[in-house]
């Protein structure tokens, strides 16, 4: 026990030495887009990415969700809203006890976090895709969340799906095709925890989906959507804006097998697996939440450009610090979301926060 305590203290001291302050860290902001958007043709598909909205208020509607409604209702028939996991904090959809007939007021409060997100589809008429995150899986299963979303969508006559999900079956990657874009949905928490055999099967299935999509629609951009990012400069990537939080994480990691940070072996398996799948394709994006910030990364390789996005800032109460690396195009810790417009002749990325109407950042991807 003495040796274990000594090891813990040493770990904490090393963590403190490794702490990085967020003061005056560099944030990239490119100049305003000069090229006319109209010159790139009509909108084919709009993708709105919001993550980690699991504490969202419904009355009044959370600011980021309200702003997403306003954006989605402009062209609802061409808009896909994607919620990138951690839809209910802290422990997913509440489970009733065997003798419990109705939900408690606390449980109903937790369910309201999810219902707030569903208001985007209900009020705008756009379709919505909701992927699971690690906090959703802390309920030990995601079946009740999937069932609630299906019933809510049916009752309110709106388009909302929990993906990827198939009752009583492994949540293998799922693809949905829209004009100019192949949307892929991943349950990254399941992938992180999966056995090597199940992980390999999921990658084989993903490879088949990507191959068939590219053969049929070679001009489509490919957007993979999951909860855990494959690149981040937030706390889960080792950057801490709070020394106290860094020490807390060190203690938790010491006593538990933490798989939620990018340096864990299972998480590295996910990153390597996703990167290997995307190598053959010229226009790819991996979108995720998990870290509570807005980040845009660009990776160039010969004639190919790949983007990693983090859009996990749907709630101001959960914002966390963010830093940058050589691939960072933009990074900020403000409530908001990332939007991608697939046009006839180009793909435009825009970052919105709740504090101003115009984009805080925008960039032509292709």
C-alpha cells in the first residue's frame, strides 16, 4: 500500500509539472472567405454538428440548440443535424427499478436533456441523427434511449434516428447517403470496449460500406460521425486548462482503467483503425465531440486532404480548455457548433457560436 501511495504521489507531481496553462494560447483564425459562395452553386446538403448537449435546457431552449433550429429551418429538406454523443449527463437514459412504475422527477429532468435536442428536428423539420457517447453507455445499455427517440419521432411525426443501432445486435457502422455526401455513423464507445474480434468485424463492415459508396458516388465527401475524436487538443488529448482537473484525472486514471483519453491502448486502436480506413479516399472528414470545444484540423497528404473536427461545445456549462497543434486551423472554447455546406462546386465549413450571427470562422474544404 505504501508503494502504491508513493506511486500515486509521484504521478500527481509529474502531472503538475506537465500542466499547460491556457493563458494566451494561440488560436488560429483565418481571414474571411473572399470567394463568393454563390459562385459555387446551389446548396446540395447542409450538415450541422453538435456534441455533448447532455445538460441542455428545454425551457428556454439551450442557446446552441435554438441557433441550430434557426439554421436548420432555412433548408430543412437539405439539412441533416447530427448530435455527436453524450446526449444525457451524467449516466445516460435513466433506468427504472423493477418495482418502479413511473420516472422520478430527477429522471424526467435527465430525459428532458434529450428531449431538448429533439426540438431541433421538431421545430425545423430537418432530419436528425443521434449517436451514442460514453456517458450514454454509462446506463449499461443504450436500448432505452434508442426506444425513446423512436417513439418520440413517431408520436411527433419528425425524422430522428439513434444511429448506429440495431436491437439485440452489435452496433456496426451505418451509412446513409445524401446528395453529395456519404454519412457514416459510429458507436465509438462500443468500438473502444469491443473485443479484438468484434473490432475487426466492425472495420471490415466499415471498409465494405466505404468501398461501395465510393464506387457508386466517387464525388461524394465522406463524413464519419462518432463521439470520440481521432484528433483533439482538449483534455482528452492531454491538454488541461485547469491544474485541479489534471490532478483529478490523474487520480481517476491511477485507480481505474481509463479508456476515454487518446493515450489509452483501446483508444489508440480506434484512432489507428479509423485512419487506416480513410487513407484511400480523397475527401474525408471525421467529426466527433467528447472534448467540449470547437476544433478544426487539416491533414494534407499528396493530392488528398483530410479533416478532423471536434464539435462538442453545445453547452456552456461543459466547456473545457483547448490548445493547438500544427494541424489546427481553428480552435475555441465557446458554446456553438460546426456547419458544413455541400455546394454544387465546393464544400464550405463554418463555425458558429451563440454570441454572434455570422460565422466566427469559415473555410473552404474543397
